[in-house]
C-alpha cells in the first residue's frame, strides 16, 4: 500500500498489510517519530479528521477518486475496487480541498463490521480468499490438442466425437 500526502513530496509504503486493519491505525504507525515527521506535523495533529481517497479506476490519470471511510477495515474499503499492483491512498487534510474529482458512491459494505448476524453472502465475514492451484499433467495417453470451432462441426452424425478428443479427421 502506498501513501501520498497532499501538498508534500512524501510517499510512504507498507508491505503485507493485514486486511482487518483500519487506515488510521496503519497510518498512525508511520507518523510516530521518524525523519519525515516534521513535514507531516499537520497530518499528525489531525489524524482523526484526515480524508483518504483512492482512484476508482487504476488506469487513466483522469480517473475520479472515491473517499474512504477510515473507520472501516481495508477489506471492506477495497471491496469491488481494482488495483494494479497495490492501492495508492491519497491523504488530505480536512482544511484542504482535493485537487481531483471525487465521486460520491455508497459504500457497498456499510454495515457494522462487528455484526455477528452476518448473512451467507456477506463478504465482510470472510478472513481471506482461498485459492486453489491445479497443475495440468501432460501424459502420452492424452489426445493431441486441437483447436475446434464447435459451430462448424457437423451435427449430422448421431454420435460425433467429443470435442476434447477431436483429431482433425472427419
């Protein structure tokens, strides 16, 4: 996750952030005594009222931004957003006006994150996303791979060969 502070040249980076963390908590760790604390003093003093923004579309420099609710876990904030590589969070002081277009969108996950009566389709209750990796084994018993256009295959034969074993012969 990358942090960019409005009206400064400071860019901070986080690696491996817990998806249950909240933006203010993550940022607070950066604002502890550090070499850039003097330049970020105004941000430190107004931590509870900072505004956070992220692009709605990762491609395109003119893409509008969406304001993020710093009280929600990033799992909920980033739901239904697309990032290329990592999210870039723009931090703006409450007294500043963002110099980019901000779209007003309803938060898709605006319910209480601590709610214990979550539904079956409630993504906020998941701790993460599990992925299954499959390896395709190539053996000598498999048919030769062929490209087959199913629209051009003749349907006149009552029992055509299955598409997965098409050898190119009629």
